[in-house]
C-alpha cells in the first residue's frame, strides 16, 4: 500500500507544481490552507481537543524552519548593516555623508553576496556591445527589449547568475525564526 502511494505521489509531484508545493508544506509542517487539503483529498486541519497530548497541525506548524530569505537579510544586516542604511532617515545628512556611509555598506554587501552566491554576469559581453541571441533563447536568460525581434542585439545589461548557494544555517529556536538582527544593548 505505501509503496504504491509513494510511486503515485512521486509522479503527481513531478508533473503538478501546485501539488509539489502542497507536499512541501506537509513536509515542512507549515500551516496548510483548507484549499490545499481539499486538493490533496486530506481532512481539514483541526485543533487538538482539550486534554489531548497529540499536537494539532496548527500547533506543529510553529516547528517550521526559518525562511531562507530571512536568513539572507539577516546575513546582510550582520555583515554590512544593510537594513540600517535602508531604513535610516537620510533627510538630516548631506550627499557626501550618505555616499560615505553607502560606500562601506555596498562594499560589505558585495562581499557577503559573493561569499554566499558567487555572483557573476550571465553573459561576458559588455553593455553597449552587439551580441548574438541563441535560437530558442530562454526568456529567463534573455529579456528582449524593443520592438524588433532578431538574431542579435545590443546588450543593455549583462544579467546576473549565482555560481553557488551557500546561505548560513539557521540554528535558533522557533520563537526566534522571524528575528533578523538582535537588539544591541551596551552594558
């Protein structure tokens, strides 16, 4: 029975993106919407009855892992004080002061992004130069801007791609999973 179900789930997840997302929600113990459970043919999530020792689906959702996007923002804040610059009111500073602060933040942000993603240009052709567009070019890799379609064009931006994905591992508890940066208190 389980073997048959495993094969069935494998092929459904392989060919149906929405079902794959729903199965991932189940695996990650995230709260599942009633619509998701109906699509999968599962009973609706219910809270545990008073006195029950078995945790409900809603209660177990608090055990979910931290979002990679929050881990990225946290790393940029820790390494480069990125959020401090973005959310600082700049009205009381002149352009020279803003430029000096931004220079350090941008330098440290670049180091962090390079360490975690190994970013490089998608194509080696510099901006303003002519480039041949490969036949059947992927719209994810090539955004053709303009009215004419053809086999070549002028690079207005070389794009970016990651050569690796090395985000820091989250080791905190569930109650702290939404914390991006600790409050700093001088004692």
